[in-house]
C-alpha cells in the first residue's frame, strides 16, 4: 500500500451493528491519507481503511469548524481538519465516485424536474425518494458537468443529457 498524506485531521468512527447498537470511538487526532484503493485514517498507531468503492455518501455536517461525514456500510465517520478548503476539495473529488447503481437515472430525473420548474430540495427529495443531502450532491454534480447553470436552470447540454434522441 502506497498512500500519500493529504491532511492533518481529527476524526471519530461510529460503528452501527446489525442490532442497532452504535459504538463510537472518541475523537482522535491523526492524518488522512489517499491511495489508489481508498482513504486511510490513522491516529499514529492504528490505520483505518475507507475504500472509495464502498462510500455511500459524503456530506458537510458543520461549517464552523468544517466537518465531513463519510458513510460506509455499518460505519459513520466524521472528519474535521484545520484547512476546510482541502476537505471540501476532497468531497468534490469523491462525489462522482460514490457507488450508486442508478445515479445516472437519478441525475436525469433531477434535471427533468428542474426543467419543469421544481427547484425546492425537500420536494425533489420526495420525488426522487432520496435524502435532501443527495439532492444537493446531485445538483452539485449537475453544475460541475455543465448540465445546470449557476441559477439552477437546465442548460442545452443538460437537455441533451435527459433527451439524447433529440440532438
């Protein structure tokens, strides 16, 4: 394993068992490392591997100080660092990698609803049957891909994406 140190962080790992019992580690100071296979957290003595392919969600839960929440099956990891911009960059880098079998379908559905004028995150969350954070993530991805403009309107590229036969 060859991993590159990305940032000094504080982190906590919560484990949710099948019986609903949550085990929490205390906040630890350590480092966040990146490798080809995933993310690694270490407190200096123990290494915790977070495979990118297993990521279900990555969201911002606090702005001051910035805290990211990474969800992996049965694990809930909170990460905080001194340089918020590095953690936000990591989040934007990882968002397209989040495993979602029908992510493209959800993105198309989001764009179709936006084209109809539905823009409220809570309403879109209900229509798409996803959490509000997932709507925000999909909206960010759509903007990054040029499918939505800064005002949230579907672009020409977005219309081509949702109706490819009309080119």
